[in-house]
C-alpha cells in the first residue's frame, strides 16, 4: 500500500473528538495510536486491543505523523543584546 492509500485511512469527522484525525471513521484518534506507540506498545499489542484495527492503520498513523513533522519549520529565537 502506498502513502496516499495509507493516508486515505485517516479521516476527520467534526463530531468525533472535535475533528481530530481518526482512523477510518472510528473512535480511535491518530494521536492515541501514536501515544501508545511512544509509550512502548507494539503494533501487535494495538491490533490485539482493537480487533477492527489493521496493520495498515498503524502504518497510516506513522505516515501521517511523518508528513506533519516533514512540513514543520523551527525558527531560531533572536535574543536582544544590551
């Protein structure tokens, strides 16, 4: 599955989690999946916890995060000297 196909699994519904990105219209936010992975859970753990979840959904969350970070720019803070 290519990135575009994976990203199509990420949807937004203003009535679910105030419009945060979710997986395939379900009540599981991308943010939650990323948080669980960051906490040390494996994809297998997530798949066992959410029987409807597919491995491609987890990959879609990672691709989504990668795209967001890829567009992020950090500007240096300029300090005034006296």
